[in-house]
């Protein structure tokens, strides 16, 4: 697991104890190294107890929990000129040394605020960072927000963390997702945000399905090549559907040793389909089937990790939790997944409903809004689940280049204006161009919570307790909030 924290006391009082408390809330036993820093002093230790003595007194602190994914990864924080830095996540630079904290630190060494903005504008990756200067914090997040980071403030404190619970623990009740593509300056006045790089809604760029498919195929090849560079093997969260099949196929073409991981409730037809697709792709598949009775014990853990009582997010989070767990048990450190494809290329049935009821422009705006909120609806949930298992999640569809191209496309390249459309027309053309099996190209999409049987199982668990699903999860979530109260 890897996570960051940052905290500032608005009254210039020592904040070290609160910073230690934030790190403690983030399950430090799962980390290999723990680090904490003031603007001038860095401490890295193996245990929380060792980190506390001797004490660093400062009204500004940053911290990091570190677990090695790649050989080049290094514990943090690290020193800059008159400042310290935590950089959480991954950038995809043209080097096999995929851990590039030294490169980022070199760029940030002097002109912290200016270079922080430049990194967000220029560097491809999924990351969040914070810099501790003598009188302020600087923080930033990549343009799509795949790396979780939250912020909030009270009368005395302003703070950030990779998980909401670290902020709840120090008395910050109102917690918000840090806006992607922004930097923030945090001082005694609180948070001041500055836009660096975001997606902007514009008129559709007219093109043909075939031309667009070639561009998407090129973008995906590039993205996947960047995300498997230097890896000997990689896991793919695999449903046998369109998105995960394209990713698995292209990862294999990029010379990665690809292993497919499929998770489902017992006796679901989707499992046989996934096995058949894996056979067609000539890739090894590892199947994990769970029983309904397994879920009741798992639900509280998933709700605690995703930090929300949302029924849909929980239903999706459960099979993804088991997929990441399986990957970790098999000693995979990196897993690829297809998140983002539905929002970018029209995968949801509600888009067809919008198209039929409200027309082209309204539907396109709806898709754009979903992409803008993707970090909150999907990415934070799944990255936190993978971080819990010390598996690094890499998302080939979630790149600024891909998102910019997709949101500028006309709706008719993604869905047809008829109820029976297969949806994701453009991605199906990509799959056909790659000569993927017809059982992938032509198969209708089925949401993971339904395909795995989790949605029905969750309803049964709640009903057994005499509750609706939302009531069952809300009750559980309230207990989690109480446990993480100051």
C-alpha cells in the first residue's frame, strides 16, 4: 500500500502528533517504510514507533507510506531546495526505470509552484503530490485523477490525504476530492486552487468510424506499451468483455507475460464465456469463484476501503477486491484494467436512453460530465482497493490523450439511436481491426455487478437483515465513521 498525507496548522503550532495520527489511520503495518517530513527535515523508518522519536516539531508536515512495486521505487519524503516532497503514483516516461521520483524531484528542486503546474501539464501519468515549504504546502493531481487524494480544513487545520479516514481522524468532517488537473496552495488562509490542465467541452470533430478507430488503436497501443514497459509479467482484470479483451491482447503484443484474472460468484454463465475468450486469445486465465456466504464477511471491508455506502460502488468493488486479492496472492505487483472505457466510448445503456429522449448534444454533454467525474465514480474506489492489496492499478484508457480524443468525438460513433444498439461502436471496430474473436466483438455489455452475481447476492444479504441495501450499507458506514472519529 502506498499513501500520502499533508497537514498545516493555521496558528503555527506543532502538528507532528496529528500527522502521526493520520499515518496510523492508513494501516502502516502494510507498508515497508514510513516517512514524515517538515519543510527542512526528513525521517524514514520501518515502524510508526521509530518514526515518533526523536520528534520533529513543525506546523507543516508531509508523510508517506511506502511499499515497493518496482525495483527502482524509493521511500519518501525526499528533500528539495528549502522544501520536501512526496510524489505518489506513477509517471510514464520513456525509460525502463519506471520509478521516476528523482526525475520529478529534479524538476521541482527550485521553482516549486511553477514546476508543479508544468508537471501536471506535461507529464503523462496517474499521480498526486505535495510539497512542504516553510510557510505553505503545494499540492497537485494529474488531469484525470486516477490517484486518490482528498482535502479538507477546520478552524485550525488544513490537510490532504490519500484516504478520507485520515482527515476524519483529525476532526475534519467535510472532506472533498481534490480537483484533477489543479494545483493548490495551502497556507493560513486555507486552500487556493489553480487550474493547470483539464478537459474542456467543445464542438464535436467530424471524422469517420474507421479513421477514429485507427487513432484509438494507436493511442491504446502507446498507453499499454508505456504501462508494461520494464515489467516481466502483468495481471489483467478480465471479464471476457470488450475492454479487458482489447487490453489483454495489446499487452500480449507489447511482449508482456500476461495473466488473466477472472472473479465471479459460482455458477455464473460469464465465467465460461471468459474461459472461452482466454482460449481464443491463447492467454492463461486464473479463475476465482466465491460463494454467496463469502460476501457477508467481505462487505464491511470493501465499504471501509472505498469509504462510501454506495450500493453500486460496493457491488462493483466486491469482485474487484477479490480480483486484486487474487493478483497479490499470485505475486503480481501490477494489474491492468479497463476502467474509463464505458464513459469515454458510450458503454452504458442510459446513454442510449438519453440519445432517444434528448438527442445528440444532450447525450454528448452527459458523457462529457461522466468523464469529468470519473475519478469520483470509479477511479478512486478501484485504486484504493488495489492499494490495500499492494497491487498497482494501471488503466490504459485513463490517459489525457485518450480522454481528449474521445470526448471530442460525435455521439454517433459511439452509440446508435436505437434501443437495441450494442453500444461502444468505436471500440468494437477497434476489436474487429485487431481481429479479436467475434464472441468479443459482437457480445452485448453486461455490468460487472450483474455479470458476477454480486448485485443479487448483496440484495439477499440486506433482506436477510430486514433492510434495503442502502440502509444496510449506511448502517455499516456510520459505524466506520464512528471508529475513525477524533
